[in-house]
C-alpha cells in the first residue's frame, strides 16, 4: 500500500526535470544505445562518462510507456524502500509489547521515508533512491537471518553471497554506494559476535560477492572506458590514470566537505542550519542533530556505566550492526563526498537508530514517547517546507520534445554546446545520433589539448558546424501565463468587477504583478509582469550569444551571430528556448 502512495506522490509532482537530467541522465543512455562514446566529446561534462546502466532503465521506461505511467512506476519502485526499512525495524528493535510488534516498525519506517533527501527524489532519475533499495535489501537479508550467518554451511554462505551481490550491484550502478557497501563490510567485521576468524570470513565472503555484483553492473563500462581512454573511471582519478585531455583530478567535486576539526565535529548542526553546505537544494531537516546528540549521550552513558560497573540494557547484535553501519557510512560520507543526496541508504534508517539508542537510555514506554516527541517535529519540518524537489514539469507525451530545424548531412555535422550556466547535454538525444556533439566550458576538467581535440573532430567530419546555447527562459513570464490561465478559469479576468477584485488583492498582498486592462476579447484584464521587472528577450539572448561566441573562440571557433535561430525543446509540458548558430573554423 505505501509504495502505491509514493507512486501517487510521483504523479502529483509531475515529470522529473532535474538539472542532472538536462545534463546527463538523458544523454548517457542515448549515447550508450548509439555508441556515441567515440563520436562525441563531453557534451554532458565529466558526468557524461558515468555508467549509463541505471539511466538506461529510466530512459527506456520514459520512451516506451506513457509518461505518467512511467512516473508512477518509478514512484512505486522508490516506495519499496519502506518495505525493507520496516523489515529491518521489526528485527533490530528491542523486545516490545504485542500491540507494538508491527505498529512501531511501521511508524518508524514511515518516518524514515519522510526524511528530506529520500522524499526529494521520489520519481526522480538521480538514482540515489533506486540504488538505496539494493543496500537496504542487503541489510534486511542479513539482520533477518542474523544467527544463521555464523554457521559454516551452504545456507549461511548463500545469504552472504546474495547480500554482497545486492550491495555490489548498487555500487556498480552508482559508485557513491561504495560508502554504504564498505560500511556493511566493516560492520560485519566488528559487530558480529564470534571469533575473529568467523568475523573475517563473513566480511571477506560479503566483500568478494560485492565485488562480483559491482562487476556485473559496472564492470563492462569500466572496461569500455579503459579501452577508449586508458582510465576505467574516466575522467575521474586522472591523477592515477593520466590522459592528455584531462587535468590531474581525483574525485571531481570536493567542495562540500567540512573544513577543519571544529566543522567536522559539529557538521550535523552546520548542514542542518544551512542545507546548502551539502548540496544545491536547501533540504531542511532536523533529524541529523537529533540522532547526533542522542548518540553522544548514549556513548557517554555507556562509558560511565562501564567505569562504574553499572549494567546497561542489552543491545541486540543486529541493532549494534545497524548502529555501526550508520556511523561508519556517515563518517566516510562526510570525508569523501558530504553531498546530501548520497546518504539516502542510511538516512532512512535514522528513526530506527534513534529508537534503539533511546531504548538503551530509558525504559521502553518512555523511549517510545520520546521517540515520538522527536520524530513528529522532525517529520513536520520536512513536510512543511523541507521536502523540496529537484524540479518537475507537467505530464505530456512524448515526454522529451523539440521543435528545431533539421540538420542536413548529419553524419558530417558537428555541434558545439556552449553555455556558462545551463545544462545542454540532454538535447543530444533529440537530434540524429550521427551528429557529433562537443561540450565547451562545462564541468569537464579539460587541458589545453581539449580545444585541439574539438577542432580535430570538426575538421575530420568536414561538414557544417553549429553552436547551441541557451535562450531567455523567463520564469516570470511562464508563471504569469499559469496565473492568467487560472484567473481565466475562475472568471476573475472576464469582468470589470473581477478585475477590480484582482487589483485589490495584488495591492493588499503587495504582489509583484500588474493587473492590465485588455482591449477587446473575452477578458477585461490580464496579469502582467511589472514594467520594472520585465526582461528584454532580444537583449538577453544577444548577451547569451556573445557569451557563447567567447566560449567557442577560446577553442578556436568563430560563431556567426547573424546566422542564429531560436528553437524550443522541453520535458513534459515544459518548454525552453535555445539558440542554434552557425560557426566556422579559421
């Protein structure tokens, strides 16, 4: 039932239209299907070389099914995380009354699924929710048969192999899942009760199986990159795998990590107070400071109890495993990425961890009450403003659409994508697959040889050269069109009385909108952007052309502004203006 509700939530949100989708989530599967790795040159930046397998699944769904059905199914898929979180809670929670056997796990699982990051990616193509399901399934499989793992038999080995395979598949699909996968390995080593040799066996068998799972979903792509560029992680880790087109880098985006010991120690408070410290989208939440404070109270209490010889409540080994997993995953996440999207697989488990810790500090009934007192406001913060999303448009078919002039002689044509701010990689999938696309001034860590490579590609193809840059996409204008349509539907703009009512409302609420009288037609007035806030589209697009001309000139191309035309493309009901200009080489 709960997964279906997440499917409905995905329908309500609309078609996924996040920044990364415009950049590479559409481009990557299209490039895989049409073998464009050797044709194009980084039209989606360094992200255009990520493993496309996960994106291929979403791309094919969107291409073969009605868009709304595809979005619903993706929401249902993400909602299955609830099932695994609930299953984990049933096993790891302390002994409880019969009436709480399933009620408390269900409520904790619901709390986990309304954490800010998970909720922001429902029906979304970024892949964090999708791959987290494999990690959660691996954890559930092990904790639900915890005692069986210690037996040296085929059943125990099979459990470890399947769990490791799931974690490895998740990592192969998205490398950021190496953090939770390795954390599971460490948790087995340090938390399973048994001899060192037993714990080593569990950890090693799980780890080997995870490597196999990684090879299944990611190995083929690493081999392909190694064959093409001599680097299985191209263009990342170019400090270990040098390439003439790439500057020496390790992980591409290190700007989010805490700076110094003080920030590191207080990091949960800092990124909760300012969510932009761990991502572009301000996802408000308070669950991390809550669990962090609770953990330190429990840790101090445990040390004090051991020193005084006081017995604390017994911590189930499955619960100890879960707590260690979350702590290890958090520490590695903070020091490697510190990007909020990458902690879905352990953030959804925080309500369970909170209850486990509070049950160590309090009698069961009090622990349950305190957990409720803390999780209700935590969920309220998310649901009343923290549950932002990464962007959506209305549903429409076909989901991806373009109205652009045809490119004759596409097998010889080269298109340069040049914008200092907007992602353009998705447009590649809307043109013939034999057109060569080259990204300029994007996130690719390029050397000076990159520009020469771009010129070499264009010369070798010998056909026309075009430049695509962004046009003026005034959000105010599109918002005004929506509000005008709404006002028209409820007949506020059809009569002088309705227009006066609108003027009164906009004045009293100090809205930045003008109510302008209409001459003729069925409407007496319309809503418009104030003159002081209007954007001159021609001037704006000329500025963008000038910026694009500067970008392509740095790579040795010349953009001809008199040969530019405007075309539109969009996702769902969305529509964006782009400029297609002619260019030449000297």
